[in-house]
């Protein structure tokens, strides 16, 4: 059974940094594409960044390029999202996603609030 547990959210000031972690269990982590999505109040869930199962190829949404970095540690079965230069518009619930053969699994999310 796929389990994904996010951590690292909280309150940050504009220009600050946070690092999100997603601990995975119950599946062959290295075989899954991993991603971070976010959903702001009143908006649809959107892809923030993804990292492939093979070679760790990454892609980031235009809105976070140069500020956020996704990475994974297959030995620790963990995916990370390093968030720098945070902006108020980054405020959202951030969800960890695992995908294989077009089947998605989700964590419960962690809230990130960017405010002074």
C-alpha cells in the first residue's frame, strides 16, 4: 500500500526558504515518478515539480523555476522540495505525488504560508 507523508511546511517570510520532505513506503520508490503539486485557496491543484524514476530528470513549473528544486534520495525513499525566495503567491497546501503507469497516489499535504 502506497503511503506518502509530507513534512516541512509552515510559515515563512517573503524571500525566505523552506524544505519539504515526503517519506514514502509500501512500494518500490525508485520505480516511480515523484512530484510535488500545490493547491492554493480557491484554485485548482497544479504541478510544481517532478522528477523521473530513471536518471532523476526534473522539470519545474515556470512560476518556480530558479527558486524551487526537486530532488530524491532512493536509498531513503524520500523526495524533497527546496523552496527559496518564497513569495506570498507560493502560499498553498503542497502535496506529494507518486505515479507509475498513470496511477497516482497522494499524500495528505502540508501547508506552506508565506507572509510577513
